């Protein structure tokens, strides 16, 4: 056994308990005061159910979009050398650095009916701002960096000679992509998807400015928690947060299981 295991393990468990487990336990304990029937009543409330559906449904769709386009961006930044590549590479990280409120105001200004992009979309009958479409745009914006940065290092590790060998052996470009390039990237793509999904579900600042926050239409669950807190309904807020915690944990567990299966399936550890 590596020396120092006991000390480092104790430190790890202590930090995780104080920073992660203890707050979550307190959250669940506060919500449990309502009882199972009370929590179920909160979950089945039409307004709460609609907000949860918007948050999780749009987050899944946005994470999927970010994973696809993030993989393409990562491939371009890793495999090609072109003027301005370093600038674009730095721009990818901007959603990490920007305050969420700033990002929300910027997106709302662009996609509002009188905005630079929103005005053009309105001409073809598409309303972006103040609808679930605006929520989707904001979630893709904040999730894209996760998708790019998780895939980029693995793309750099793929030997170009393997692709050349595949081409020499008669494989088509599509065959090389699906049989040589994608398999080792699948675990990283799933990791980026999980991170983008988790960020989207819990996002607040960059969404409320572009969502419109209309009940049953574009209201997200985090906003509903804030509303409950402003009404001093702490138990109700904790109940919604606990429901979100349970759903998020189940989805992330499923993604991790798929990720572990893909590693075994394609022989990557």
C-alpha cells in the first residue's frame, strides 16, 4: 500500500463530508419534515412539475447539443493549425470566466425580438428570448466549454498514424471515424455530457434574463426555489431542491454506468 494512504483518505472523507455530504444531508433532512406525501405533493404540483420538466428536459437537449458541437470544436482546435486558433481556444473558456448575470444579459440582448439575432429569427417566425428556446441557448452556451475541454486531451493522444493505417487498409473516412477515432473518445464525450447537463440543471443567473420566467412555459426549477425562499416557504424550497438532487443523481449515475460500460466495451481504462 502506498505510504500516507490512511492520512490522505481521512482528509478526503473529512473534506467531502463537510463540504458536500453535510449540506446535502441537511437539505434532505429539512425536506423530510414534510414527509413523503408532502414531498410527493410538491413534486406533483402542476407549476413545480412544469418547472422541473423545463429544467431537466432542456438541460438534456442542451447537453447533447454541446457534446456534439463541442467534440467538433475540440477536433478543429487540436488537429488543425490556422490563424487565430489560440484566440478561438481562449474564447471557448469565456463562459467559465464571465459572471452568469453578464452572460444572461448579453444573450438576452442578442436574442430579444429587437436584438441583432432575435430580430432576424423573428422574421422567420422563431421566438428565442423569453421562451424555452432561450433557455436552451443559454444552457448550450454554458455547457459547451465542458464538452470541448473533456474531449480535447484525448483527441491530442490519438496517433495520426493509426488513422493513416486505417485509410491504407481501405477504410473509408466514415469507417475510420466510427471504428478508430470515436471509440476512445466516447468516455470523454459522456463525461462532457454529464458536466454540461449538471451545469445546465443548476444554472440560474444566465437563464433568468433570457427565459422570460413565465409559469408553465419558461420557468426553471432554480427560480422556483428562489421564489419559495422569498415567500419564507423553506420546507417547500428544500423539497424542490431534494427532488432535483434525486433526479440529477439518478441521471448522472446512469451516465456513469454507460461510461463504464463503454470503457469495457472498447477496451479503454
